[in-house]
C-alpha cells in the first residue's frame, strides 16, 4: 500500500489556471433562483475537465462565471492568479480576450468571411498587424487540420469543419483555457467523434480544456469530471482510467 505524501511540494502540481472558491450565483426574483451554490473548483494547466449535469442544473451559469461573462453573487474567482470578481468590465473584457478561448454549440462564424478571416478577426485586440494576424490564423487552422481550407467560406464547409474553424479561432490567441459549451451539440455522432478526437489531441499537446455538456459520451472523454445538480457541484469524480481508455489522443496519435 502506498501512502500519499503528507505534504506534496507545491511545485509538483501544474500551475492553477482558475479557482472558484465558495462561489454562488443568485438571480433576483420572487423567489430568487440559487443557480450556483457555494461552488469550489480548481483547474490546473493541462487539465481536461468536463462539467456534466441535466438541463437547469446550473451549467450555463457556471460557464458564464468561468468565461467572465457574468459575476458571482458571492465568493471569489481567480483567473491566472488575478481575482476577477471585482474587476471593472473593461479589464474583464481584456482578460477574457487574452486568457479564454470559447467554443460554442453554434459555431458563430461570420458567413461572408473566409475561414482564415474568421480566425484572424479574433486577434484584433491582440495585434494591429494584419500580416501577423494572417500568419497566426493560418497556424491555428493548420493545428486543427484545415490548412487546406484557409480561403473557404463557412457555407462551403461541413458542420465538423465549421466547428474546427471555431476551435482554431478559440486557440489563436493562445489562451490559458479553452472553454467549450456543448461543442458537439450541432453535430451528428460521427462528426462529433472527430471533433472530440481533436479536442483530445489538443489537450495532449498541452491545451487546458473545460467542456460543459449534458452528454455523457462527451463527458466520458475527460480525465476529470464533475457533476452539477441543482446548482451544487458534487464531490469531484476523478477518472484516471479515462487517460488510457477514453483519451483519443493517447489511444491514437499519442501512442508511441
Ligand atoms: P443549465 O445550463 O444547466 O440548463 P442554467 O444555468 O441555465 O442551467 O440555469 C440554472 C437555474 O437558473 C435554472 O433554474 C434557470 O431557470 C435559472 N436561471 C438561469 N438564468 C437566469 C436568469 N437570467 N434569471 C433568472 N433565473 C435564471
């Protein structure tokens, strides 16, 4: 029997990307809705975490807090070491643009812009040089296997390809965290598998992933899984076995 070290050196652990401590969100009304109750959650660099729960359990509320789209009613939220709950909106917007990449169920691509233009536009806040933006957008599209479709309009791409463009757009600023909301919700199951395979490969290459989903098959891909129910994050359900069996990158591209 091996005992866990009593006091593991802090440096053994990857750095903390975000931490929610005793966070609650209450929507006003009569009665008020306690959408998130005393949530504690830590995400470290390189994590692959899914948050799973039924409709109405508080997933969107949590996503909005993690993505700096809303503020907690109580508790603290630190992102990359910065306590963000009380920051002015302008600073939160800047932090969101630099630190977080979003992937939504709806791809939200601009229809009259090419794949590369859609990705390049995400860097408007980061660099003023169009040539730099184009180069970074090309790199990001190559990362998701779309280097050959740089100039395609979204209407000429399949659903899976559109989601890959959206993933490239989310990655292009090299965020600390990729925050995915039902990333396969608009895809058929075969295409969903290829998108989840891609997310798995990106995680294996170091991208920190938080995936919010109601779909158990999507949730099963992650190494860490938490369940949210009636606004409460249940005790963390660690799945170390998922690393080998359920992690597509390690099962395929990551295999020696
Ligand atoms: P999920 O994403 O898991 O479906 P939500 O986070 O959207 O859950 O909702 C959690 C609870 O908060 C639900 O009871 C929902 O009706 C309520 N809720 C969500 N947004 C608001 C809002 N803006 N005002 C009042 N109640 C809300």
